[in-house]
C-alpha cells in the first residue's frame, strides 16, 4: 500500500482538534472567494485576521503577503497559469506542511479516495507502504507476496526517484500518486539502501493489491498446536477477521500463538485497542494519548481477554509502526508476550482524518502515545526482548530465524 501509513494511527471519531485545525485553515480557504475571475490579480479584504491557536492566545496575522505573491506570479508568469483549484490546494498544502510534521498533511479529493481505499485493502499498485522519516520518502513495509516484495524492495529503503523523477521535496501523497497506476503497467524506482555503495534500480509491474489484514495458520509443532497469525495492518476488516481467528484458536485447543506484525505499518487506533483487549484484562490501560493540553487520555481494554492464558510471542521489525507498536508495546509492558525480531520503526503519534469541503481532508497529528509503563515511542521504537536479525543469506536460503526463535520460545514454555 503506497500511502502512509505509517500513517498510520488514525482516529475514526472526530474530537475538539477539528476546531483547532479549521481555525487556521479558514483563512487560507477563503481566498478562493476573493479571486476576481477573468481578471489579473487577486482581490481580498480585510488584510489582517485574529487567529486563536490551541493555547487560546490571540495573534495578529497579515495575509496580504499571500495575496500580493499570488498577484505578482499571476501577472508575470510566462507559462499558462494553473487552475484555481490547483492554486488553492497548493496554498493549503503549504500551510499544513509549515507545521513541520511529516504525518500532518492535506489530501486533495483524488488522494483522499486513494487513502481510504488503502485501509479498505484493495487498490492497484506495487504493494508497499511508504512514509516519511528524517525528510526522506521511505519504504515502511513491503506487503507479503506482493510485487514490491517479490522485486526485492525492503523496509527502510529510501526512495530516490520514480520513473526518473527525483522525489526531493515530495509529499508521501505525491509519491503514492506517481507509484500507483493501471495494473499491468510498470513503474521504475531508484532506491538507496543502507550498506550499499550505489543506488539500486527496480522495475516493478503494478497489479491489483487486495490483502486481508489477518491471516492465520494452525500447525502442529512437536506435541503442541500453534497458531501463527499474520497481522498486516489495522484496517476496515481487521476486527471481524481477528474475532474469527480467536474463536478458531479457542475451539481447536491452540496452546501457543505467534503474532507476526513484521512490516505492519499501522492503521486505526481503536482497532489496535480492540485487538489488545483479546489479551489484556478489561479495564486496564492499553495506551495513553498525550495531547497539547491537559492530562493524557487513557484508552482501556474493552472486552473479555479470551487469549490471556495462551502463551504468545510477537514478531516485530523495522517495518512495524504505529498501531502495531501500540499493540506490541502493551503486551510487552504487561509481560503477556515476549517480543522477538528487530527494533520497531518508532512512530508514536496519532493522526485524525478530518473531512473538509470539496471532497478534501486534512490528516493532522493530534496526540502522541505512551505505553502502559510510560514509554514514549515516537522516535525510539520498541526494543525486542530477543533480538534476531535476518541476513541476506537467510533470505536467499528462504530461512526465517525470527519465526524459528518465536516457535522455539513457545514450544519450550
């Protein structure tokens, strides 16, 4: 899935943060109505506004500079000027990006449709989740058995070019738009990979990407019956599929669970809390949201913890981000599960997707999250209890030492 998410933790329900972002955006949006159609230049009054920020401090802002700049460019630009919608979207995007947060962004209608399609789990593309880190467009996670993974794309690869175009200063949404396309067509990517002396080139054929977020295999290992659950994202279908998996685990006498969240870039926050509740006692804290004001808001386990007595090991790696870090972090803090693999991505912030006019939306960071034991994982990520790396030799030999160690931990329990 090319869009963010890492992008992702997303709140489904609006909160008061909607008022905060709209107080800023209303100034930018309003210039659309001040443009004199068919004439050169922009007409807008008044020149100054009182903007009330989230700390309720009034600040005088003179936006005449914006209108002056637009007027100068419109009068003097040598080529054909873009449509007013494009200018409007550019102004909003620039305003939103000025906050300096890679996860706060503006979606034009087309990009918003693509973004929502991702969480539903069906689209045409290469099957790789991308995000932004340290100013770079990065591969958060290639999806299992999808074109990107088959071509050799790996988590933490840095995107340099798409079809010969440098991605410098691109947003994640712009990169997504360039990478996606009609199934059967090809896209060329230039990648930087740590440890390689030169960039790597890939040509990948797009296909329909339709992935169930939960897959489970029940298998016999020695005398024990184990369930291996592959959780690829926290999307629209996740809770229903996970409920079915839990029922099957309990009816088939499963004695141990390997929860594989490697390369899981995240998804809905409430889904992460719901899934954690299968293991964590009802009423206990799963995660706390630290917002700009007030005390952190605690989110609690909200169902019977039917898997509490089933030994569990969680697999994570550098592509495990956001909602997957919430679930893994809570299970680790309560000593319900051991973490095996590599350090997680470290994306500990919450985004809220807020619809605005014209079929657009703003995705804005509204909170940072803290695990039950107080870990702030926004940059550091989760450290596994047992670190196990996968080498290139392991990949060539089709070995999975992380899975082998997880199974060993359960069977030896």
